[in-house]
């Protein structure tokens, strides 16, 4: 990932989660293909490049180490944003959507049958980054 992409991804995530404390930097283990997402001193997620379809896009993945009953509150406290909310996905019962107000952010899926940990996945397309100024 180049510096321009890193800066645009950071601006996108700050806007999406409503918090300017999010930082994106090259992943020390794989700087050309991945970025680390930090909040404060904590690494909270990884972004990888997805060039499969010939279009450049990015895959955000964040492990969430809490159970279903506290998932929404955990995310609200983590990002200091009371507008974050979980929304059912119609007929799908294995996952929920994460929204910031009415804006869709991504999908949260259970990592195990007990629902004791989850993964938030956000697909970030190249045009999602076009309007970001930094």
C-alpha cells in the first residue's frame, strides 16, 4: 500500500466510525499488501488489498472479543460513538450489519457457534476513498 492509500483509508475510517483517533499505518510484517489499524495504542484491525476482480479494493477485518449481548455497547464504547448500532440482516441469522446512524459500515459474523467472539468485515472500494481529504 502506498502513502496516499494509507492516508485515504485513515480518513475513510475516521469518517465511518466518527472518531479521529483511528490511525492507519503500513503493516510492519507486510507493508506492500496490508495496513494496521490502531486506536490509541491498541491494534484493532488489519486492512488487506483485494485486487481479485481487477479493481483495487480493501478488506477491513476486526476481531471483536465479546459476546453477542454486549457487542453493540462494546463498539460504541470503543469508538466513543453512540450512533453505532447493530441491525438484523433480514433472513440471515448468522450475522448482523453495523451501521453508523443510517449509514451501513459492514457485516459482523460470529467466529464460533457460541457467539463468544465476532469479526467485523468492511469492504472498502476504491471509489469510497475518492472524496476523502486529508
